[in-house]
């Protein structure tokens, strides 16, 4: 390995553009999985950065005595123990902003598909049923007259709200603290939000604080005309409770882009006619994924040039300049 460039570890799979740029701009070391047992001690000593989209736990972080930065591919970084990294003086970055519009666009599309059944209507046409049986049945659900609740009004949540506001729909939200830069109706609790709306969009990050936050009680509060849309992390939804609520008609429908155990989606959820399911594609366009990849590598470049990280996660904001 050359001593001229910082050594960057890529554990497991990663966006091809990240790999291409890391290999061109740094000294790259790749692992099939995030297993430090695959590296000898001398190589671990040389690693100064990690570019990843996999679990990076405390033990993994501690395996690299000279580690300075972990550049996470994705706006959600719950797979990285950022608090432990910060305690070690290790910067963690993510990729916010560059995917907000794409995810917001997808969310609106998923909501419309869930309400108006457009994927099923297309399948009906393609199967020749329009010609054989007549028009597709009228949909019971519509976007018209709905009240939107957004659980998590961060960058993406706000982008979703702006789009749905343009549809002429009232917007409510729940976050830990009320935002003073929007006029939307704030609810102190998620249950209060669910009771006040009939359309709940979940876009909060994963992690212990939000695990199974949308449970049977929240779904019952949403009501029989309620629609759930989830584009944040699958861990925020109690999937068994959701399956029960959908199958028993305690809510009307759900549209999901994320799941608790990806790519394994419960068959009971797949079988439900009132569930619209996508394989985690909210940000999956070439242009957006390229922008995310560039931000991963640009964070590494800034850090090793002695400049502040471009997008430090909150736990590491106080480490926003390379030490020394």
C-alpha cells in the first residue's frame, strides 16, 4: 500500500460510484463483510477512514486504532454507532439533502398508488381485463378531503409537506419539539397526531427511540378510513400490528417502501390487497444515488484535506474539523 494517500476501508457492498471514486482518490481496502477478522493487525492500523452502507458497531470501530472518519451512504445512519464513534473522536457523516426531493416525490407517488390503486389498475389493463370485463372498479379511497399527518418533519418530511400542501391538504405533524418556521399544526404526541388525521406518513429515522413507534394503538387511533405511508425505516412500524389492522379493516390501507427485515417481506403483508409495497426505492434513481455517492467521498476528501466534514451527523458536530 502507498503511504501517499489515506487508507479507506469499504466493508461489504457499496454504491459502485463510491467504490470507483474511493479507489481513484484514496488507498482502498475492501472486505466482503464487516468482519475485522479478515484483516491483519498491520492493515487495521493503516485504516484512517471507512466508507460504508452496513452495520458499523462499537467493536468494529475499536478495531481500528487510527480511524478518523466513517462516511455513511444514506441519510439514515442508525446502523453506525455514532455516539461511540464521537466518544472516540471519530467523525461520522451521512448524505442528507441530496435525496430529500427524490424521496418526497416517491412518497407522493406511493400515497397516490395506495389510495387510487394505480399499480393494480395497470395490471388489470395488461391482463386484458379492461377489454374483457369493462372499466376498472371505482376506488373507495381518494386523496381528496384527506388530512395529512407527518411523523418526522425533518428535511424529507418538510419536502413531503410542501408537496402535499400544494394539493390543498391540511398538514399536521409530530416531532419532539415544535418547529417555529412552519405554520402546520404540531402535536405533542404521536397518538394525538394519529387521532387528528386520516393519513399518517412516517419518515423518522430508525433506532431505539422510534422502534415500533407505530403500534396497534396508533393504528387504531388513525381509524378505519386511515392510511399509513412509511418511507423512513421499517423498524418504526410494528409489522404484526399493521398486518392485523389491515386484515381486520381497522385501517383502510398502507403503502410501504421500507420493512423491518429487508429484503424479507412477510408473506402475510404481501397477500393483503390493501397494501401497496415497494422494494425500498424511494431514493433509487441514478442521479440521486450518484449525488449520495459523491457526498460520501466528498466528506472523506474534505476531512483528509483538513477541512470540516460537509455533513456531520449531530452526535459528531463538535468534531467538524480534522484534529491536528
